[in-house]
C-alpha cells in the first residue's frame, strides 16, 4: 500500500462526469479546486467517491487521491433550450464517509468541503478538522432532483447547524436564487460569508460589515468551475494574509481570467497566479 503523506490543501466532494451533446468532461468542485490549489504550488489531497473506471490519476495529475469505492460516478447532464439550461442528474456516487479520510490528513491547514450532490456529512467532518481553516461551498446541499433527475434549487437544511462548522462559507447568487435577505441571515451564522455573482464580482460579509469587490472586465467563454477556482484562491489567500477583504480582490483576479477558457483549460496557470499576486498583493 502506498504511504499517504500529509497535504496542505484538502478537498472533499464528488468528482463528476458532466455530459453535454453526448460527450462527457470531468468536473465537480473536487476537480476544479484541487487542480487550482496544485497550481498554487500546494500539496493537494482529494477524498471522493467514484466508480473504479474513472481515471482519476490521469485527471488529477500531481494530486493525492483517496477514492471511496462506488458503483457509480455522480453524473450531470446539461440540456440547453432557447438559451436556458436544464440540468439533470443521471447517477449519484455514494456519500463520502469520515472514515475514508486518512489520519495523515486530519491536520491539513486548509480543508475545502465541496459537495455537489448532498454527499458530505458536516457533523462527522467537523470532528476531524478542529485545527484547520475550513471552507464550505454548499452548492451541493442547495439542490434537489425529482424522479426523472431534473435538478431544482432548495433551501439549505438546518443552516444554523451546518454553517457554523466552517470559518468561511462561499456561495453564489444562483445558489440562493438572488435572495439577499437569505444571504444576510446566513452571514449571521459564520465568521466570513462570500457571495459570488459572476461578472459582477463578489461581496464579503464579515463582523457586521459588507463590502463589494468588482470582477475584472473579461470576455466570458465558459463560467464552469469559476466559483470553485474563486473559492480555492480565496481560502489560500485568507490563510496567508488573514485579510478577508484582500482575499476577495485576489480571488476575483484569479477567477475572472478562468472564464476566458472552457472546461479544465480554465484552471489558472502558475504564471497567472503569480501575476495576480503582484497586482493585488504586491508580491511575486
């Protein structure tokens, strides 16, 4: 058995298959966030659940992966009609169990819980990561699906129990249906809440303050994964600087460049990350 070494950045969530026009690409928060953190120069670990045929070693090069065996890989299908997207979930991998996380990773400095299909149990995870900067992107807890697999939004269940388990919660306008009063209520439950809004940038709620940060003006090709890239850049910068406001400016810079490319090509390069460091942080 290969020895599992400690990592600097841990992502927990399903790697997904995303089907469009009969072909699939690999996606999910676990994929986009892990590859982004890798390009930051971090030692990255992923705990996921997927069927054995999915080539995770090929997809997540340079990332340590613990795969919990599953009969299926979570699979989403996007169907576009008249400019509107309908999303369906065609398969769901097994829930990720706390016992699947290696003891060598219990003291990881940054832990990113990124569910896409209600797969992570927060209570169990919280008991493991008492020393970490824990960030949650709760998108996967804010969707449901009918018996045909059609995906619909839903309210976050028991936010007063779930959100305080993290130091940082990052969600999108789409996740909350644009309901800012809901966002403000969530912000009362967590130290830092960040709301992303695509080309409009991001808003940070922290200790009773709210500040907005515009995104760079870019030509959007594909926004897929941009929210996960933003979250990763935000958590890494916050861990380095301790500044929730500067971290938003930095994450905006990193994520806005990603939408100019499609699919996994959107992962920011080390050179792009260095350029954002110089622009926002004044460092190389």
